[in-house]
């Protein structure tokens, strides 16, 4: 087969022609591997003259992607016809960046380089901050089973029949306005993962790597494709399994060019993630992930500037230690405080968490158990209650309280009941400051 070679600036372009099948892939592989291991140029493989690609050809591309040096970029361009179909069927467009043309790749990578070098801009005071919950369960994931789905359908149908609804538009309004959330939706079953900031400038900020991070990663790729590199700043509350178990399924970790910076106050961050993906627990080792992964140790009480936010950490009361984080930007603050057991018998202004929560626009709080459970059968289990959540939020003059880290044994109706009871407790315990109480659920989007 013929393999053309050219350069566009610092970009090396390889242009195979004909078929990339079992026979010709053996000829193409040494040329491509030499290109990715020698020199410093980024590489685009122009497939516009390739009429067919087999699994052997795809394997050559993946081998090159794994062998290239960290920081170098490799992509394909010009897919059409059957080649585009094969990429789609094999899902290779999820693991190798794909561009419409070589020129498009060159322009996109040039923009990315300029963005990376540009100084971080300060948002205007009061600028909104997007928050999205990808996982809100505690301890382990809790997906709906068939009986729960059937019960929701039955409740909805019975209620609709009672009102004699037949018109689709009337049914939509009925679902939205009259059915309780526990019937029309679900609080979800993924474990802890919260996105803060909405991916401003291609950088993302996440709290914890529970199973919800899988859906987050899939969303990023669906929106932007695998070609665009991103930086993910992750803040781990702690390294218990439910807070890291989603990472092996985080698709951006499998894409070269992505940068994942894992922040936390534990010295065992790297060890925990390495162990989770070690044999015999998982087939893909942590060290083989193509993305660039960094671990950054933080200290409580020190203010850091990360991802456009000022970040502070506080040590919490939980087996193995956990840490809460306060994120501030443009005069607004969001506090992420999960896996903490507030055992103090007196909650007053002297309690250190009151000052840490002070005037937060949003407090995300672990309210896994009832107060009775936290002082009896589940004492020392490391979690808090909705009652303590309200009292601390009121003392700290928090604007909005999001109940979080839901008990996996609770169904949607139980969590909804806890929310109603918490709203009522806020009303009857209020002295001079009203706190808006909501319950987090998988997929909830807020603007702070």
C-alpha cells in the first residue's frame, strides 16, 4: 500500500491509501510506530483515501496511541463511507480522536494550545455557578428494580384514570404538576459525584468519583467528542470504595490528551486508586490508562486556587478521616460536606463547622440517617442526619441546603418523606434565618 507523509507546521500527517486489513496493516504498523516514538510532532492519520479498515487496522491505531509519549497527540481525520461506519460500530470514535479533516485537527489543536496558555480570567462578581449531581447515594449504588418501576407505573396510571385523562398534552401536564417526584422520577442509585462550575473553558471540577462519574464522563464525550482534551480537577472527600468505585469506568481516563488531577488531603490517594485497579480486582491496570493522571496532596486550613475557584478543606469525623471542601468564586460559595458524623452535644457558633459553612450559597450535606439512628444503632458509622443538617445550616446562615448521600435502603418515597419532614423541621426550628431545603438526586442541575 502507499503511505504519504507531509507536515503542517509542527503536525505530522500520514496518509495511507487503499485498504487497512490483515495484510496491509502489517506494512503500516512499523511506519506509524516509528512516527509516534521518534520526534515530538503531533500526528494525524488522514484516512480520506482508505476504503476499508478491519480490526487489524484498528489495533494498529490503538497500539500507536498507547506507545506515543505523554503530551503528544494522535488523531484520525477524513473518515467516510465504510471506514466511518466501522469506527462507529467498533466505538473507536470513543477512544481515538476523530476530525473531519486534517485542517480541522490542526485548527482545533492550535486553539487548545492557545487556551491552555491563556491566563485564567476572573469571573464577574455574582456570576452564576452551575452545579450538577451525578451520584447522590451513600455506601453503595441502589438501582431501581422491576418491582419499583412497576409500582411507579401503576401509581401514575391509577391517578391518571381517576382524572379521566386521554389527551397526551393533558397527561404531560398531569405528570409534571400533579404527580409527586417519587412517582414521576427517581432520586437515582449512583454513589457520590458532584460537578461544580459546568466545565468552564474545557476544565471540569468534580467532587468524588462514585459510580455517577461514569455518566458524567459519557456526557462529556457525547457533547465534545473524544478529540477535544479536557482537564478534570477532582476533589476526593476520602478513599472509601463508594467514593472512588466509578473511576475504572470513567471514559475520559482512557483517552490520550486528557489530564486528570486528583486532589485530596490523604497521603494514600494514589495507593487507593492503584489498588482498586490491581489484579485480580479489575482487568485494566491503573498504570495503563492513557490519560495523564496527577495526584495533588492538600492541607486543611490552607487556601488554594484551583480551576478558577478558591478552595479550602476541613477535616471531618469519619473512620479513616474524610474532608469537606469549600469552593468560592465571584463572591459565591459552595460547600461539599459528606461522610461526617457530628457527635457534638452542643451546636453553637463555636463549633468549627459553623464558620466553615458560614454564608454558603449551597451546602451539600450528608444526611444519610435519622437523628435517632446516629445516636443509637448507627453511632460511630460516620454519617449525619437531616436534623443536624438544618441546625448547622441555620447557625451558619446558609442559603440553600441539599440533602445528600442518601441511605441505599431507602426507596424514592422514603427519601421524599425525609425531604418533607426536613422542610417542616426547618420551619419549626427557625429563629431568624430561613434555609431553603432541597434533596439532591442524580441529574439535578442547580444554578448558584
